[in-house]
């Protein structure tokens, strides 16, 4: 885990006199920022621009030998000043993160005041900086004998200028770093192989969140308890595996006692072979990522705990492994869910909805303010939206809009999809109350319609993250939608 820290530098400090191992200054096209001009008494930076090797494009960087009390100076391209906006700022900060990863400096000072203006707000930019650089510091090392070198940078100071108080600046940096750590935690869990990250492992990770924190309580329901509760749908998925299923409940009590919690429900299929409806061999290794919904619940809760948000949040993780064996559920079997609804299992590879439906029924016991489930649910979602947006389904327009706004604010975007009765009819069965698949058309929608049948009586949203939770090239978990979920919860905490 990174030991990277972020601090606020004094706004009144003279950049030419400030001692640092790496001063980072903005350049807009071929125009030096005010801070860069103040630093460039000998004309070194202007001379570098005249050479033409550095164009000042968004995210472009150029390292120069030290000037004054700065051992190095990094030029950070921000594009044309008139066109500098949040989208360009994201490109610039991503370029900064990449450059710092390639640099050996252990400390740096970012002069951020020149990047602020009517289109780019100070707290937003500082949160973006801390989040992006923290996410960029992630290295997967768990199963590598020769992992990549860690990020050399240990401390980044940020000078926000005089437009933002030191307290607000530090809060923005702290929240951005907390979000980045939550995203990285989610990525780490997703990247672990299925022989390490089992349902039992997820339960142990959940318990770690509550250690030493009186505001967090973790409870793990074993299969015996699930049988007593009537969770026949969830248990039908783990029937063919030697790994026991777990229903993990993590309660964060940061709000008023008795206040209705925001509930996050994560699909935790730690490996999905498809069961008896076994998947093709190509890319089956990527089915270790089928627990990324659960990982996002843990990552979001970690961020919420680190931020000490004043609200109540409960995470529910339905964890199981889907494997074929003589005990496995077969196509055509009928099971009874916790709600009493019977389900004809036409395809055992449509298992995520089978664990989630019992978790959604369990969530009703908590008298929630809202419930959001997160799942790598359908390949159809990947076909529909690719990797750029998570699919958003909801039975409540206000909840849907809140999630979409949170996604836009964090660039962890979603796209709303329909939940029409026309699609719901595709789940009709001659032998049970519902079938677990609805045919080849609108697969992501019919899956959401299935879940909607178990989410009546409270505001509910479903995020299908099958396209956004991981990348195939280069392979790795993305940590989405932790940013969207955390911002949604920050907004609810702010009232």
C-alpha cells in the first residue's frame, strides 16, 4: 500500500525561494503561467519553450534541471488557456501522474493556482490531483516474484494560491487521496486470482474494516444461517463448489443513531465457470473479476470510513463460487428465494442475479433509505455500452439522477437504461414464478427486471459494471464505480 501523502503549501511562498526537489508549473500552449514566470528569472524556461520540443499540450510534460531552490522543474502542459476546462484538467493531471511515476523524486511541489479559474474550481482540482496520483501509484505485487518498483514519490505539496483556504485545500486533498485508496483497494481485490480471493477471503477483508473502529461492525452469515433464512437462490450457486458461500454485512455508523442507512449490495462471485452451463475456455481467467461488484462495496466503504462521512452506510456482499460438480444446480432446476419467489434456472451461468436477489430481500430488513446493487452482471451490457459507461437501472427517478450526477462529477459515468414491463414478460416461466434468463434480446435489461422483482418497497438502483469493472488489454481491474458511489454518498452526507 502506498505511503504517499499530500499537503497544502503556503500560498504566500515565493516560488523562486521555495525549496523543493521538483517544482511543477503549468504551461498553456507556448505561454508560461504566472508561477513559471516568477520562477524563470534567468529565462531558462522561456528558452526551453523556444526550442519547440515541448508544445504545452494537455498532459505533456518536460523535465528541466533545477532553477533557484528547485532541484528540478517539470513543465506541465495544459493546452490553450482559453480552452482549459475540467476535461482538459483531467488530461493534464493524468499526464502529471504518468510523469511522476517515471521520475525518481521523492518530493514535489505543484503550483496549482495557475490552473484555477472560472471553469476549474479549486477544491475539485485538488481532489482530482490527489485521487489521480494515488490511483497511479498502484502496483500489483501479491503473486509476483519481481514486481515493478514502487512510486518513488512520497510527498506532494500543492500550492492552491489565495483563492482557497488552507483548510479547504487540505480537505480536498485528503478526500481525493481517500478515494484513490478506495479505488486501489477495489483494484487489488479484483486482480487477485480466484484461488486466493475466495468468499472466505472476502469475509476476512470485510472484518479488517471493523478492526479498531467502533463505528464499523462486520457480520458474516454462513451457509447454515442462509438456509434458515430461506436463501435457496443464493445457495443454488455455491452448490457445486467446495468453497462455502458467505453473506457479508458491514455496517458503518457515521450518522445519527436510527437514521436509515444507504445500502450497497455487491455481487461477489469469486470465480465463475458458468457452472453446468460452462463457459468457453477463452478468457475464462477473467472470471476472477466477477466479484468486482463486491470489491467496489469494500473499496467504497474504506473511502467512506477514511473520510469519516456523517451518514450510515451498510454494505452487503453475496459471495460464492460458481463451479460444476455432481452437486451443482442443473438447468431446469427450480429453487425458492428468500422472498418466497420460485425461480426456474434455465442457465446456471446467469448466477449473479441469483445471489443478488436474496441479498436484496435481506436488505429490506434494514429499512434502507436507498439500495444500490453493483454487479458484473451481463455480457449484453458490454455489447450495449462498452467500457465507457456503467448501466444504471432504477425504480426511482431521483435516485437514478443522483447516481448519474455523481458519475458525471467524478468522470465515472453511467447511462440510464429502461425497466419496462415489456422486458419483464420475457422472464415468464411455465414452471416457476420467474425464469432466471429472458432470452437473447435485451439481456442486460431482463437481468435488471429480474432484480427489480426483489427490490420492491424501497428506492433501488442497479449498476451493471460488466464493461467498466476491468480491462482486457492491458488486463487489470479499474476500481469502478467506487468514484461514482463515493461521490453519491458524499452528496447525501452533505444534505
